């Protein structure tokens, strides 16, 4: 108790210095809380955008289809799989898809393209392709034998709305599949790869053309909460309806996305570590001063019978008080700031308009979680503890007689 | 058993490349209850000797024991413990913990000794009263005069019921009236509690008040008179 009182009062001997130190600690932890929350929030935004433009959060496919897509590797009874997914808690929506590579020709050009068969009703609940239409309209089940095509592909094929696209491919049974479709819409996702090589048609048309016999290549699902993907995946895999099928999550479906997030996270962490080191050095000075300038006092205290280790403890209590207060303020302010922007969002400036065109929200929403709230401050706490320990450990090496000669 | 026993104690300091013999085989025996002054010119080794007797520094030769306890092989922690229970210190100045009040400074020692709160408060106040500081309990050192600060230091040194108090020029920063009154207080405590006092001084008034005068020069005891 006396030691606590002593440590507490010692902090306020140099009010300004102590407050500056606490502010440095507080500001660093505020920054970490906010930046980590922002980073995690932006990942969620990225994942969400990417997932809703292409892969979905989860896909059910035939075993081996993902590694080596082949026409004959199919989900035979998509209805059953979709029912199973729909009754799984946390799943927002699902849709069935077919896809294969074909040759697509306009009047005077030919290209290899990926053609997808989608069900406009369910598809639009899962993915945002319908919002990407730049010319014409999205697919409609009332208007069979039409396609929508990527904008870059349309340019290359020199084809426009209402014009005819000839498709030549191989059906599920290996026979030749060929037909002529009318261009109903042109879409632009902003992902060149997609815009250059994708054509979408009605699932029913695809079924007929390629003799799918009701089978599909993937059932695509989106979930309400990104964090629940793993759990939902496990639940779904237990379902009898999915026996013998593979369930893939977004990380498996787009490993590149996961990688770029990991890389971004690593570079973020490096930055945070640098920030923490800078803060540690700046407060090291305070802690060093607090020990050096009181050498004489420590000598007196040892002379009256305070054991060296007890002095170390008192010094550590002082620095932990300061760190604790700083962290507390930083976390409270950081949490408030984060929560504010979590509601209001942060506009991404010029990039926002661009992103909005492609159906991605132009605002970033930081997300406060236990991880983003505590990991930075805990790290700072640990680092400052050792920063304070270093000068404090000089005390036991002091001889009281020498300490008292110090001014 | 002697309160203090020093035999053939030497202390050598290095000042750059030069060896300074601060104490040269000094021997001193002090019986319980004595009131001893250490006199001698500046640099004669008074502070060094007091520090060694209090275990604040290690001798380079010789043996020291307090109340029969030999300092050899005692760790710095053990020595702190010994000081806490048996030795009180008063220095020339800046003796007190600046963030504590007079009462807290005295009380802290009792707390280190593990005494209960109510008891601590009672003893600390009684001791401050004893050294003439009634009503000044809540003053921080900065709000006390030099003489009052030294009294707090004496009260703090006495409160733990030590058998020995070491004081290094306790009156050096005080005017003669204040110094005399502090000395009187020390003498009273010496008589009342039977505590052994060893103090160093340059002041002839203080030397006269001592019951035994040990004179030092160049790191050696040159005279030792009991009055
Ligand atoms: N830490 C030290 N390093 C080097 N030399 C020292 C140290 N402490 C004391 N000395 C030397 O040891 C000798 C004795 O010093 P000491 O302080 O014991 O003298 P003193 O009798 O207390 O003097 P004063 O009356 O001035 O206080 C002096 O020559 C001093 O210079
Ligand atoms: Mg001296």
C-alpha cells in the first residue's frame, strides 16, 4: 500500500513529463486500435467485394472440379444441395451455376471464352453482376437464347447489343454443342480478366445446349457474416445432401485474395512494430531519467532498509501506472473513434467513385473487435514493461554509498 | 557484545589511476548506549567509516560486525534487512522521501517492518512529537525547514527501535541554535531509549556534546577520548 502510494505520487512529481509519456503511449495505442480496425475492416470490404463479384463465400462442387475443371465433374442434384444450404443458419442466399470453355464468334472474329449458365432470380440474390450492366439489360428468364458479355470481350469481338454470337463447344457427353445467341447486355466488373473473357447465359439454355441433364458445376452461397464462414462450412459438410461433394470456402476459391491480405497484414504488422519501437525509445528516456535523477534518493531508501528488489518493484509500478493510464485512454479514444467511423464510414476519396461503379462500396468501414482493440495495446504494454525494466534493473547494482554521492 | 566492532578496516578508492586510501586499517569498538562523535578534517574518512559500519559499502579489508553480526557474506538484501531492523541513518541533507509527508516518511519504515496501520500511525506521531514536530505531520519535506527535516530524519531513524543510529554531519546544514537543539534531541533519545549514536561532525559544539570523541586523520584514528 505504501509502495503503491509512493509510486503513484512519484508519477506526479514531473507532471508534464509523465503526461507527455502517457500521451505518447495513449496515442500509439489509439493509432494501433484504429489502424488495425481499419485494416481488418478493409479486408472485409475487399473480401466481400471480391466474393460478391465472383466466387461467393462457399461453393459446393464435385470432388476435384476446382483443381481440374471438367465438364463431366458435376453436382448431379443442385436442388438438394441448395435446400441443404438454405436451411443452414447463417447462409444468406445460394444459386447454381454451370460453366465451360467454348469458342465464341461474332461476324468476323472468334475468341475462346468462359461461358457461364446462371439463374437470374437466385443469381442476383447472391452476386452483383446485375449491377454491373453498362449497356442493355441483365439476363431474364422471359428472354431465352440471349447472353450478356464482358465489355472488353465485346470490343474485341466487335459486337454490340442485339447482335448475334455463335457459340461452339463440347457437351457433357462429349458431343458437339453449337448455337447462336443474341447479346442482351454488356457488363463491366472492373476486373479485366473477367471482362475480357466471360459470357453469361441462362442456366436453362446452358442445360439444353450442353446436355447437362439438370446437373450443375457449382452451387454458390454467400453468408451473412464473414467470420462464420468456417463454421458454416463445417456444418454444411456434415449434411447428407452433400455426400461425396466438395465444399470450398473463399480462401480456397481465390487463394490470391487470401495471399494479398496476408501480405498486407504482414506489411501492416511491420509498420506497427516500427511505431511501437519508436514509442518505446521515446518513453525509454522518461524511464531512464526517472531512475538517474533519483539515484541519491534510492541510496537513502536503501540506507533506511528498503531492499533493492523492492525499489525495482516501486519503479516498475510507476511505469506500469503510466503505461496503464496511457493505454486505457488510448483504447477508449481508439474505440470511440473506430466506432464512429464504423458507423459513418471513411470515404476513399477519388477511388470511391471508381469503386462505386463496380458495385463496391466506396466507403471503408473500420471494424472494432477484441483482436483490434487489445492486440496493439497489449503489445505496447509488454514493450513498455521491458523498456522500464531495463533502467530499473540498474538499481540492484547500485551501492547505497555511491548512490548517495550522486546529486 | 559490542554495538559496533570494526577491526583493521581498510577502504581504497580509485580516483582515475590514483589510489586513495580512505581508511587504513581502522579498528573501533563501540559499546551499546554510547554517544560517539567522529571528528577530523575533510577527507579524513569519517563518511567512509560510517558507510562501512552501516553496510552501505564494502570494505577492501578487515571485518565489521554490528551487534555481533558479521557483515562478511551478507548480500545487499540481507544488509538492507539488518539496517531496517537495527540501524537508523541520518544524513547531512535530503534524507527524506520528497513525495511523502513527515508522518508518511516515518510511517513507511514501520510499514516495511510489517506493522499494522493503526499502530503505525500512533507510533509515527508519538515519535514526531518526541522530536518536537507536533502538528507538522502532514507537511511534505519541501514545506519544512532544514532543522525540521533533520528532526523527521531522526524520528524516522528512531521509530523502528534500532540499537544503533549513524549520523553523518547531521547538523552541518543547520544554524547553531537549530543544530544544538537537534543534538539535544539526539542525546535525549540516546538516554531515553538507550540507542547507540555515532555521528560525524566538524562542529566543536557537537564534539563537546559527545560522550566520546574519536578523531580521525588521513584514514586513521589518531585519538579516542571518553569524557
Ligand atoms: N566514491 C569515492 N571515489 C573516490 N574517492 C572517494 C570516494 N569517496 C570518498 N573518497 C575519498 O576518500 C577519502 C575519504 O573521504 P570521506 O568522504 O570519508 O571523508 P570525510 O572525512 O567524510 O570528509 P568530509 O568531512 O569532507 O565529509 C577522501 O580523500 C575522498 O576524496
Ligand atoms: Mg563526510
